[in-house]
C-alpha cells in the first residue's frame, strides 16, 4: 500500500466523519482525545522524571483510563446508530450514568491518593 493510498483513505475518513457524525458525538470524541492525550503525557512524564509519588501517578493514570472507558461507554450508548442495541437507554440517561460513574471513579481516585 503506497502513501498516496493512505492519504486518500485518510481524507475519505475525515470527510465521512465530518459529514455523518452528529455534533454531540464529535464533542464526546474531543473529550476522549483530551483524556487520551492527558494519559500519554502523564505516562511520558513518569518515564522521563520518575515515579517518586507513585500513588499520585497511579491515581492520575487510573483516572485517565477510567474516564476514557466511561467516555467510550457514553459514546456507544448515545450513538443513534446503536439505538437498536440500547432500546431502554436514552442519551440523557447515558449521560447521567456517565456523570454518576465519574463521581464514583474520582472519589476512589482521591481516596487512593491518600
């Protein structure tokens, strides 16, 4: 596969994504990208500087991973294409579940820091 084919595929993906994806899902995708970038930066910082306060590193990294997983669940449940798989869950209910799970996650993270 040549680089020209990859460029064509990437452009087609971006065009289809911008045309077919609802604005709410784009917002969730931006949040997922932010959380992933934060986790990568934390992991790189840990590799470069060290893990002296190890509980702090673990708490931050677990928070990023947990937020990413909860965000993916929110995206899956609020996607109109998946309405058949989640007939009893409205997007508002999915968002409320996301908020509640994030509160529980961060209570555990703050407790773990000490």
